[in-house]
């Protein structure tokens, strides 16, 4: 884990700019899937603002460790160019290259982090400038990878009751609008259960949900039961 990037871990779940910011930087697509033996992906950065801007692109290895997302520096994916200078109303294509020849075992998971680099002179003259950050999932997938096979349970973890998702498949499952029984755990994206991994989802204090579980996923509508 990269301790200096605590802020990064807090922001990685979002695929859109910070609320209230003037979104002059846009990124597409918002998700990247590469089927091995393919090894490249392309990201397009666009500056919709009236001034030139700089942006930085980095890639982090992504895993579920102890039930939580973990991000680590990696050299497995090369970014070209890592720094982009975008003219007003201009765009640039960024190339992402998987740099290792090792075969893909199931699915490799990465986060591509795109940061606006604030203009130092403008910050000095104008004051606080809100930088924009995007965090995009990048998956490199073996054609033989098995689909997600997620089982669900409720158990105590570190003295706290948690909803536990265990994925015995190779491919991730994206979870949104998660509900257990009559308990709604929130709207929108709740997170990813990566392949061959376990992910914890926080439950409200004193909650002990039971009954059917449902969610929206990138594999379609999920309906499941809690394991006992």
C-alpha cells in the first residue's frame, strides 16, 4: 500500500470531477477493458475550458486486501505520454501499454488516475483552484477467465458486522444500488468485488440484515441469498 496516497484511496471510487468544480477536463472512455493477448488501450483527454491545461496520467495496481481496496505502484502498464498539455478546446490521445509478456491469469485489475495539474501562476494570482481527478478502472482479461461467482454473508469483522462478498470467479463484479432485505446500503456505485477476492461492505450500526439480496451489476441484475 502507498501511504502517501491516502487521498487517492478516498477518491478512486468516483468517476466524475469533484462537486462544484468547473469541469474543463473530460476523459473518455470511463472504463477500459483489454482482452489478452491484446495489450494496449487508448484514453482521450479533452480540455473544454478557455485556457491551456496540463494533466498527468498514472496507473496503479488494484487489489482487494483484507476486504478493502488496495492501490500500489506498478510498472506493468506504461503510460504514453504521462504528462499531457491540452490547448483550449483541444484533446490528446493517451496510450496505455501492458509492458509484461507474462500470461494473464484470469483478470488483472488497475486504476488509471487522471489529474489536472493546476497552473501555478493562476493559483498565485487568483487563489484556490480546484483540481479535477478521474479514477478509471482498467481490466486486462484472459479469454479463458471464468465469470464472477460471488457468495454473500454477514459476519463480524474487527468487532463490526459487515456484509461480505467472496468472488470465486476470475472476473470482477461491479456492485451498485445494493439492498439486503429491507435495508438499502446506498444509491449508485458501492464498489467492486475483484476476481478471486473478498470485499467487505459496511453495514449501519446495529444492523443485522436478512433475506434476499439484490444489486445492479455490470453482469446484469443480481438477486442472491445470504449464506448461513
